[in-house]
C-alpha cells in the first residue's frame, strides 16, 4: 500500500517516462513551442535551420522545467483541486525532490544550450522566464493576490520574444507587440476557466479573481481586458509584421472573441449552482459562456500566431492595401 503522504509527493517514486513528460505540462508546452516558432519565423533574418531547431528545443525544455518546478511546489494545493489531483507529484509517481531536480537541471541546461547555440540575450530571456514562472508567479504571487495571473502571465508571453531574439540577437517593437498580445490574452483566458472552476480554487485557498473579488467583478474584467486585447492584436498589421492573412484572422477572430466575452458579461457564470456531472471539466448550466470563451481563446491565440507563421515561414505574406 502507498504511504498516506503521497499527496505531498513523498511516496517512493514509481515514475515512468510518461510521468516525467506530464510533469512538463505538455499542453501548455505545445502552445509555448508554437508561439516561439512563430516569433522566430517572423523575425526579419534567415536563421540556420539546425540552430533554429535547437533554439526551439531549448524553449520547450525550459518551459517544461518551469512546469515541473511549479508542480513540485504546488503539490499541496494540486491535491485539493479536481482538475490537478492526478498530476504526477500528487499521485506520488514522481517524488517532490525528483521533480525539483528535474526542473532545475532542465532549466539550467536549456538556458546554457541556448546561449551557446544562439546568443546570450535569448538565453537570458529564457532563464528569466523560467525563474519568473517558477519562483515569482508560483511561490510569490499565486497564493497571495488575485492579480497573480495578470502579473505572472508575463512568463507565458516570453516565447515569441525569445524566438525573435534567438534569430536576431536584439529586440524590436514587433517582438514586444507579440509579447503584449499574449500578456493581454492571459487574464480573460485564465479567468474564464477560473469562473467555472472557482470551487476548485476556493477549496485550495488560491485567491483567483472569482474567489477574491466575486464572479460579477471577474466577468466585467474579462470584458474590459478583451476590449483592450482585440484591438491591440491588430497592431502587427500597422507595423507591417502582419499581412492580409493576419489582418483577416485578427479581425474576424477578434470579433468572435468580443462576442464571447460579452456573453460572459451578461451571463451568471461563476454564480453558485451545481455542476451537470462529476467530469473533470463539467460546468454549471450558467457557466457555459465561460467554458466557451476559455475553449475559443486557445484557438484564437493559436490562429493569430499561425497566420504569422504562414506569412513569414511559408511565403504567404500579402501586404494589406493602404496599410503596409
């Protein structure tokens, strides 16, 4: 029989390669890789393909190492939430100490390799993003302030900037714009999930916005952030980074984002009620608007960066008449 302290990650390790892969938060890492590739492809230089592949691998491993450190530190609260209770450290499949070691080693070598393969500036940004997520967001912000995801969201906004700097060795306004798009996208995306999973966060004592400020305030803030995000996401069109494909995706996709944000605002998402069933992502009847925005927001961000990848990586750039 496993020991009773398995929820604290101290049980004897029975880890498989899949457990360590899950420790790296592969779903999050997929979006990180994709945005980093888009940032690298959009940079105005031709990078050696082998060095580009190494750079993207370093970003992936760095993001995974940050995820492992997050899971190690958050094992106590992950055990209290339905959607995280099967994570490797919580199950006792990976010992907490092993998760810390895995994250530290992965973060160190990914940063060092990126420095040797590309440039020190890109490596600094990668190392900073790992520390920012694993320490400042996870250990300082997450349990103390409802602004945790607003400030901490910067960590997830670094990948396209890192890809850009790995290729060019320097920053530009376009790289900053890509950073800001993800930074502004993170609060409405995360708070939509928090609205229909507020019970999880409340049980774990995490002051996400719906728990700390209430559902009505959260719905308003989702709308306000969306009203800033959607126009800002068109900025690459006016700098010349985005062409006709990007303009169409950001315009039409943004309108749908605003529609879904408005639906949340006028809904009762996050209010008390019973979930329809016990499934992991089950939602209360009034929470469907929040679930819909959460699901759509992932595709919205992916399509924005896919448009840049098509235009700059596959020769699909067509200037927008009268703009660029």
